[in-house]
């Protein structure tokens, strides 16, 4: 069993006892969990990562809204309904608010990775305006952490703030990897981690900004669904 390191306690948090197996099968990112059928997983993300007209709908703006008069969206990739998601899927967009000096106040990026039709990893990065100042980001971060801790229990590691580098962040890691040297794409890499940073966007109209990165990787799923070579025969050694 791994040693739990708790560097930060949220005073208002009350955690019920949670017992999980030593893997990340109970974790998810945007509703996508390890082992899910990749086509179903990607289809579930279509509404979150539409094209530019779809983003207008999400913002409650009229379809004929003049882009650039208030919002400008840049869509690198949208997730569409397609028959074959055998290579996973990705979505990426940015939204710039002209009333905030043209600042990017809404950015979202997701990648879903699969092995033989099963999801084994998800990466999601969000850049969000969360209020008028950095305190608004701190409040949003605390509520987000409370929700994560209540749902998943204590993380293996919980890191916070680096005064030397003047970084304002929290990094929560639930690590069930077989080796400390395991990396993304390895069969032994079994991890769920969330990084939440806060800063103030310094432009003509400063506001509190949150950067949240989530990574989920199941080496168990990767290994279980890895392709095996179909050989025509097996042979005995000749002594």
C-alpha cells in the first residue's frame, strides 16, 4: 500500500470512508472512464466540443450573432458524430471576450486515447475566467477540490504552492502505478491527477483566471486491450 502524504487540509471538508481497489477504474474525466467503448465516449463529448456555431448556442447567443462584436471563437477541432473513433478523438477551442480587452476567458482542450476500441487515457485542460480577482479563483478551486476529495477520498499526494517559483497551485495525485518510473503509455502507469492553478490575468481589465489540467491513465486497460500477434503455429525448442 502506498503511503499517503497530506500537505493540505481543507478545514470545511468532511470525507466519508471510501474504499476502492488499487486502480483508476472508478475515476472519470468529463464522464469518460477507463474501459469505455471509444465511440460511445467520444459521442458523449460532442455537445462540449462543437463547432463555432455550436459554441454560440452554448453561450446562449443568437445563431446570427456577429462574431467579433463581443466573442471570438477559435476552434482547432470539434468532436463530431462519426462511425469510426478507432483512433480516439480530440476537441479544442478558445473564446476571446472583447469586453475583457480581447482576453481569452474560456479555453477547453480534450484528448481521448484508445487501444483496440477501449479508452485507456484522457487528458483535459481548461483555462477559465472565474471572477473579478484571484480570490474568486481560490474559492472556485476549494469547492472543486472538496468535490474531488468527497468523491474519490484522499489522494496519494497533495502538493501546493511553490514560494520559490511564485506558483499558486494545488496538485492532487491518485497513483496506483506499479513502478515510480512509469510514464504515459506504459502498461504499469495507473494514475489520476488534477492540477489547479490560479493567477490574475493582467490586461486592461484584470480578472481571476483558473488553469485546470486533468489526466487519467489506466495501464490495466492498456494492457488488457493490447493487440496480440496472430501467429500461425508455435514451436518447441530443439535441445
